[in-house]
C-alpha cells in the first residue's frame, strides 16, 4: 500500500523542524512514499528546495502550510492546484502582515474565502474541541479530514478511538499523518 506523508516540517519552521527539505524528500523516496507534503508553519519557504529534490528522486511533492489560529484551532492546508498555491500564499502574507516580524496572526474570518483550491487537515488537540471540527467542515465542505498522528506516546489506541468517534459524530473522514520534524532520529 502506498503512503503519502501529509504533515512534514523542514528546518524553515524554526525551533521545530530539524532537517533540510532535501533530506526529508530523499528519506521519503527511500521509504517508498508516493508523495510528501511540505507544510512549514505559516510558510512555504521549504518548497523550492523540496521541489528540486522531489524532481530528482521522482517523488510527488504536495505544497502546504500549517496554521494555528488565535482560538487554538490547528490545521494544515494543502494546495491542489497552482491557483490553490496562490490562495495559500495570500493567506500566509495576510497572516504575517497582521503580526510583528517573525510571527503571524490568523482568526476564523481570515478563512472567509474558503481557499477553494486547497484541502484541509484538522490537527485536533489532545482533547479535541468538536466546535473546531464543525467550523472547519462548514468552511471546507467535502475537503476536510481529521489528521490522525499517532506518535507512540502510549496513548495511541485511546487517541485513535477518540478521533474515530469524533469523526463519526461530525461526519469527517480520518487520514494518517506523521507530524514529521526530521529525516533521521539523530536530528
């Protein structure tokens, strides 16, 4: 079965991502992934290097970005087209211009346009707030998934059951994601 990693940070997500985009792409190709999404926080800075590496390794690259809204909602947006890339870049610019240098600020009104050429992944907190999922589902109808990131914390079975129940309750499908921050454990 093929796997595409949909949530991956490069070292352009300062103090979070530990590996260069090229290293992440190379590792994804070694592991036989069908695609890799580069989703730096409120940034697309890593995608140019990732694109060159992905072309070299024959790996499909997905351009995206991770966001944390002022109310705590955490999500990833994935561009599906060139137009979606433009929508994503406009959102990033808007968020960066609304905050001091090196920071960003986003609220629910910033998603009013619905980014029609992007898909959304909801990254629920430990105890998911159902209202976040319902709001995202209204903004991204048919284009929203709950990202299930099981990080071997000893609570994975409980978390998966909670997210499955939440998905059934809200009517949202689940998708596997890894919250990747490095290409090798040594980083």
